[in-house]
C-alpha cells in the first residue's frame, strides 16, 4: 500500500453504484462528504454507475457506461471494471472511499485498490442484520471479499456490529455520517407554532422520522405509531 503525507491535500475518489440524481441517503451523504472534503482543500471525484450529469454540486462525476440489475440500480457486468481501472490509473487517486457492501462497484473498486496498492476504505450505511448475512458469508467463503478494502467502517455502532459479524473482521470502525442542519432545519415560524401548541396533558410531543419514502423503509409504520403515541 502507498503511504503519503496526510498533511498535504489528497485526491479522493468516492465510489458507489448509488449517486445523485438518484434519491437516497447514501447519495446525499456522498455529495455532502465531497463538499466538506473539498472545503478542507482536497480534490474529490465521484465514481458511479448511476446515469446523470458529469457534475453534482460542483463535484466532478465519472459515470460508467454499463447495464444494471433490474430494480436494484447496481451494475452487474464485471467488464465495466476495466473502465474503473483505467480511470484510477489516469486520475492517480490517493484514496478510494467506497460506499456500502451492497454496491458491486464499491466492492470491486476496493479490490482494485488492494491490487494497485492504493488505500481503500469501504463504509457500510445499511443495517444488514440477518437478511443479507447468508449472502455475504457465501461470498466471503468464495472470494474473501472482507479483505479487499484496507479498512472497513460502519456509519453507526449497530451497522459496524453487523459488518463485524458478516465479515469476520474485528477491526471495523465507526465513521458517523455528518448532517448539514442548515439544509434540514425547519423554519423558525413552524417551530414557534409547534412550541405554542402543547398537548392536552400540557406536555409537548414531537414525532420525527428521517427516511426515504419507499416501501422497504415502511413509512406507514411511523404514521400508525403516532396513534399509539397520542393514546
């Protein structure tokens, strides 16, 4: 693995099948992470299989010409990694930060990093639990995928614990996601309205959920739970 001076600006590739304009948590985290790294003086590129423009929020985006698994929005053709290898060789990245083990592009790029001696980190965003464990254990036995990234991390202690269990690695670290409150803060007027409307018991109750409204996130469960909260 190449070693370098962390005090100098780095050239970082953020890699995932999931990227804006596709909507989701990983997609916005990639954008915000890229913007924060850029503000810190680093050069950041996004590498993805998601179709779209060559720039997101001022960040350069390399979009692979490849087909996708229906409904999963992930690449399936291993021949596309020739594009990734050529891109890495041309751009000479210092670090490959790959996102979610559910992304074939992220896993394959971590393997390329191992082969080329470029430091790679794979960050897991999803709660894997038992739904994905058999799949990852099978792939672990065949291809030793947990050893492809130089470092594994999860965005929370729960996710990191899942990743330790399915990977067999004990050196999984926690790398929390950042949240830009300036973009997500409710208006002062709305907050004041909520503060001025106490519940019947005199205590204010607030139900908050942050999620993408897709069936697998089960957003209607939050709505149903409100009736129990108020009861």
